[in-house]
């Protein structure tokens, strides 16, 4: 554990809590992509299967359980409790265009051809692109509420901080995982355009509105 | 690279 990873995890946790609280407090999931949240739930489910096979640390187990629970709670809020507020007409990204390449890539580029390892790899590749339906929704409606943009900023910062963690681990522990690094860089790059808008608009008190 | 399943990150 180093400071970059800890900050990354905190940022990830913050993002998930911001989203849950936003939906709960406003009693609405308007502007939130249910598809992205489904992809994140799939990501955590396939990645954290090792919860039942091997123990890493109390911290590790605790965070995994929180991420899983929060993710399923979010799905429940969007698709069950506040279903009437779900903006289905704007959540039109075709996720099969993500699932197909992610599945093929995980079968081809993995560390070991075993079920648990392939599911881990699948989750890493899927996480990298899971935010696309959400970003697509923001670009389609041309705007995002500021609380939604805080969520996206925290979520994007998480993988960015993980990159610093990987650089640190490479030098300090001679540890590196090319699959995680490749997918993590892709994931962070996907947020770049959003980061630019967040810093130039939201932080200056303006609404996140895309140029027409 | 990784011999068995031992990913320690989230």
C-alpha cells in the first residue's frame, strides 16, 4: 500500500458514495446511465470472485464488499426504486459493442488461461470502458448536473492515481502488471475530455454544458 | 508474469 493507491481507493469510494447519495437525496436517477452502472456491477462481480478463494488483507476484503454492496444498491435504486426517473431514452449506448471486444481480448490477452484469471482480465478490460455509456449520455443531452460531474471526476481520478501507484510499485517493488497498466491508461484517457471540461467549467461555478 | 491468482489491488 502506498499513498497513491490509498488516494485512488478513497477517490473510488468517494465516487460511489456521491452517486448513491445523489440518487437517494434527490429521489431521482435522472442523467445517470443505468448501463454504465450495470457494467460496473459486472466488473466488481467478476473481479472479486477471489473474495471466496483467497484472503489478501482486511482492508482488501472490506473494500471489495463495500464496492459490491454499493454497486448493487445503485442498480437497485436505478432499476427498481426510482425506475420512473431513469432516463432510458437517453441511455442508448449499445453495450454489446463493448462486451464483445472485451470478451475476445480477455480470452486472447491474459496472464493464465484459467476461469478465475480470465474473469479477472475480463473485469479489468470491462472497467476500462464501462463509463462510456455515461459519457455518451452526457454528450447526448449536452449537459450534466454538477453532482454528476463531481462523481465522474472522482471516478476518473481513481484510475489516474492508480497509474501513479503502478509507477511507484514498478520502482519500489519491481512489480508491474501489464494488463492492468494498459487498461488503466486507456480508462484514464477516456476521461481526459471530461477532465478538461470539469476544470474549465464546473470548478469555476458554471454548469457542465457542452458546446452545441 | 503472475504464476497464480494473487491480484492484490482493487
